[in-house]
C-alpha cells in the first residue's frame, strides 16, 4: 500500500492536464494515501499484551498525531521555499518511503502467542 501511495502522489500532482482528469485520479489518491490507516486498528492491538492493549494503541495513534504536527509547518515552509505546490506535495509524499523502510522492522505477530 505504501508503494502505491508513493506512486500516486506525484501522478496526481503532475499527470492531470484537465479538471476532469484530476477528478478521475483523486479517488485513487484518497484510497492509497488514506487507506493505509485502515489497517492500524487491526495491527496495533496485536503488538501489545492484553493488559496494555488500550494504552499501547492510544500511544500509537496519538504519538503519530504528535509526530505529524511538525509536518504541517514543514509543508508550509516547503511550499514557501520552492514556490511550487506540486513539488511540495510530491516531496512530502516521499514520507511514504519512510513507511516502507519501517515496515521491515515491525514484528510479525501472525500465529505467534502474545506475552501475557
């Protein structure tokens, strides 16, 4: 999913030549960029034992929000520095590369007992 998100961001920024083409691409953009979050509610609880599950999931979700907040400032600064919104959005879409790298380090919990 991260790989598709990494590809759809620049495609949506640079490929459409008309408003209709943009309207065609935007559902795919939304599916691949926001759809990543759909697995979090299933994946995060499996990382924690039963007695820490709610706290762990809360830390994951809210920690992500705290880490994302500075990106709002970065996005504004990036747009100001470059003067090109398409480039700024594409550069920020490069953060999906970070997600692709992090996936390799996350534990696999399928078929493994959780510590109690």
